[in-house]
C-alpha cells in the first residue's frame, strides 16, 4: 500500500523571514522588481525542494504569495477593484502592491482577519457589475517552476464560493451570489488551463464550509462544482478550521475526486464521512495540527489512521489540518530554548517529518516506526509529568475561587460617582490608549540592553527619562487622564509573557500576519502565575511626576491567550483563568500603589469568537468571566478601563457590556464610526470613548473631522458618559504628528465642553 502525503500550503515567509527582507528592500528601492521576483522564485524553489526531501508526495503550488493569497485569488479571476483603474490582463508588480498598500489618494483594499486566525487578508470589493476573467499566467508559471524541479505539484486555488463570501459589497447593495455564474466561468478557464499544463490534481479550498453557512450558499455548492469539474484536473475539495460533518451527505456526493478534512480541530467529523465513503474519492485526513506548535501524539494518531487505511487503502491521504502558513518554520533553529522544551515542539519542518513517519507506519506497520513512536511517547510523558508545566499551587488557587462571583461590589452608577468624587474629571475627559511613539532611541536602548551593552540600571534610567518626557508632554497638551507611554514594552504580549511563569519565547518562531508583517507568538506551555509585580514600578514612577491621574496599563487575559501558541493539554478557558488570576495580582498591587485608574486591554476578544454560532455563547461566557476575574476585588472608586480595536464589535456588544468595565475605549474612526449605529440600538450603560481619529498614518486629523466624529458620537452616547481618545495606541507614530493630533483632540474637547456648559 502507498499512502500519499501532501500539504495544503507552506509558510511562504521563509525560514529567516527572507520574503520580508525582499519585500521591504524592494519597497525602499534597494532592490528592483527583477531582484524581488528572482528572490521570491528562489524561496519557492527552496521550499519545494525541502518538501521533496522530506518525502512530501504532493507539493502545493500557488500557496506562495508576494503579499496575500486572497489578493492573488482576486487577481487570478481578474477582479482588481475598478477604482484603481488597472488592466487585469497586464497587472504590474507595482500595481499589485498598490492594491495591497494603497497609493497617495487611493486607499488600499481593506484588511480583515482570516477566519479565526491572526492572519489578515485583503478584502475583495464586489459591485453588481463586477466582471471576471481568468488570468492564469502567474499560477501557470509557478507550476512550470515546480515541474522543472521534478516536484510533484498540486496547484491550489481559493474556492470560488469562499472568495465571493469573503468580499465586501461596494456601492448599491446586491446579492453577492448573483456574481457566482461569472466567477465560476472564470474558474472553469483556470482549471482547464491547469489541466492543459499537466496538473493531475488541483486543491480547492472552501474554508467557509466550516461556518454556519446560509442555505443559499450551501445550495450553490453542487451546481458550482458540477460546472467546475467538467474540464478540470482531479479536484481535492479542502475544508479546515472546523467540522463540516453536518454537510457530509452533500460533500460525499459532489463531483470532486477527494475531500480534505480538518481532523486536528474536529476529529469526530470522520464518523459522518467514513460509512459508505464513495469508492471514487480520496479522503485526505488532516491529522497534523497546522495551527499549533506541539508535537503530535503519533501513537494516538496511528491506530485510527490504520483503521481508515484498512477501509480506504491508497485512497487515504495524509496532511496537516490546514496550510502551514499559521505555523513557524523550523523548531531546530531555536538555539535559545532548552532541549526539554524544544523536544515538545513541532514547527512546519518537524510536521513534515511527522507526516512521513505516519505514512511509514501505515505502509510498513508499527514496528517500522518504533523509534519515532518511542520518541513521541517520551515527549508526551515528559510534558504530562513535568514540574515546569504543572504548579499545584496554581490549581489550588483556582479551585478555591467561586464559580463566577467576580462582579464589582456596586453597580456602575454608584461606582462612577465614587470615582468622580476623587478624579474630579471635567465632562468629556480626554485620554490616550496607552503607548506613545517607540522612537529609534527607545529601540536602540532596548537593543543595547538585550545585547548586554547597557546595564539594567542604565536601561531603567533611559526608560524613566522617556516616561518623564511622555508625562510632561501630556501635561502640556492638557490631557485629563495620563499614561506612562509604554516605552519599556517591546510588545504588549511579549512584555507580560516574559515576566509571567508558564510562557517561553522563541528566537525565530515568526508567523506572517500580513504582507511583510510577522508576529512571534509566545509559547504558553505551562501553568501561569506571576512571580512578582510587572508594571507597578513604572506606573508608580509616572504617577509620582504629576498630580493628574495616571492610568495603569495591562494586557488582558483573553488577548494574552489569543496571541500565544497555547498548550493543548488544558481547555483554553482554564488557561485563560490562570492568566486572569495572575493579572489580578498585578491589578491589586497597582491599586495598592495608588494607581486607581487601570486599563486592561482586550483587542483580541472578538477574534477568539468561535466560527460556529453554537459555540459562541460558551466562549463569551468564559472570556467575560476571565476579564472580570482579572479585576476582581478592586474598590468601587478604582476605575477600570478596557480597550478594543480592529474588529467588528456590533454583534458582541452584550458580551462587552457584561465585562462591566467602567470605561471602554474602542476604535471607531478607522471603521467609519460604524460602531455608533450598533450602540444606538444596544443600551450600553457604562462610559465609552469611541476613537476620534485613525492612528495608522502620519496624517494629522483636522479639528473639523474630530469635531464631526464627536458630534456623531454625542447623538448616541450621552455627554456624561463620553470620553475622547484616539482609535488605538500611538507607538507606531512619531512625536510631532502625535502631538499635533492630540492637541487638535484636546482643543475640540474644550470647545465642546464649553458648548455643553452653555446649553446647561
Ligand atoms: N495599550 C496598548 C497601546 O496603546 C493597546 C494596543 C492595542 O490595542 N493593540 O499600544
Ligand atoms: Zn488598540
């Protein structure tokens, strides 16, 4: 028996973030277009050869992208938005980057999070008259590159239904599905040219199948695939990020040659497929988790796979659950992690080996992979028993907590009065979200400190200077609630992870976030606790400089969880409670140190929302509980803020309200103040600071536009509960523009205050 192994996609950024370097050099004019394209080609080749060397039977082609695979999918069907005025048949590389990054007067395509990942894709723009035409050249030339290397290539396409679904309607409202016939026609052309070019298989990704799809979209599936399969290579229809078991009867009878299932996220769905699985179809078992970094439990995987192999024979394929885009490159490159921890990890390269091992085990029997199984069992047992992971004290503290008694002592109106009694804030208080510019000087100090060229003391002095500068500037600007500016924080997750027990950091565990931007999520491997205060000294120092209130600044439990690779041996809800408890220690210490305004940032609350509606309430319940636990026990007079940004919050407003923060500052300007409409419908009762300007560009907002946004806000938020602030932190800005923007904000605030006083 021969088992086929394949990948749905590979981390295109490269082992050393080569793609990032190429892109940024190109954008800065250091390498020309030919240099960029050549570099990209070499990277693709390296990745294909690596896969081939690791025994992958079918390698994906078309998963590589210079910026984003959803943008590429739009261009394959000639669908660049007409507002750019580009000829889809002759799109240049410069135009490609304009779509992604914008130009002088042309905003780029919007970005949105790719399902429940932290990857951002570029949102297609659909109009009622959007026309499609296949532009297969780029994909065909990549297919030829792979073929020339002797790689067995499997071109992959983002499925037409998913592409359509991900797009946003522009102009007059219309039913997106009305575009499907034209889109399918273009896909048919793509598929037929891939067949002619010698592709035996094409993988078509339809991740929307794992959502709660509207009936009209489900109904469109069969007719679409009946057309697509007419003149096509064999089609492997891939789903991931959840179960598609409820659609098994439909999927099993589609005219495709195979189905890929995510059996890491939803192993139970196999039951819905395996009985009477059609004899003409391949079943690709996505058993290696493409979304996390832990070694697979090979022993546990092998038996169920062997049973599948018995029934399916060579029609069983093996792969990761989804594209490895979401997984770092190579754990072997980690030199700073200790051997024990390293031995628990599997990044992309290690996952290729796991696939190869499982394949061998199925083909030649358990004995043939005895060593590998022993290695996997050993790592597993070590993790299960490791005192680095399990701290009984953490479990005991959690067990002693009440189920959810973490409500503030008094309701919001009582708290607000007690807070105002000492804060004595003017109406429409003005504040910021936390960070001030991370200047080159700050970064240089930190780099020097990390290299050991600057002593801890000198580093602390340098940061204190920055804090003082930030306080003085805020005083001069006339802000009401100040912040210390977060100079000492490299990153809002890393900063806390480095000080909490249970987190570890990689040197090169980068994952693409969008374009050339990568993130390096911490590894949350063990029980979380706080050995000592993390922010108290900085906050206390900042407060000592000014009579104005200084807001303490923490990253919340849900965000710390969501932006890490999380251990897989505990439920996420439980890990989140551990983090919340550790943060609660910090909140109590801040309060005791006289910091009585404390912000707990939760920008990632929304992205943790499960894709399936049925699971959402459960998530929101434990997430909310964790947030409240993190500020449990504070005095009524202590003001708790939270902050969220860059997601749509309209549909989770009840859950946000249930966090019961005294003040919510939230990004609204960047998204056209859309949240205000939702706030008009939902009775949010605590204070809100809707962002009054977008912080993403150096452009300084005019007083007029800030005023217009505030007036808009005043229509749905009563003045006594309205705060004034930017959309988000200012760490990516420079001081001159930050000061100019904040000064406009303060000016408008004063003006509106006077008006309010007059009308009262
Ligand atoms: N306090 C953080 C800052 O201002 C919040 C960042 C965020 O929301 N992503 O930078
Ligand atoms: Zn933010």
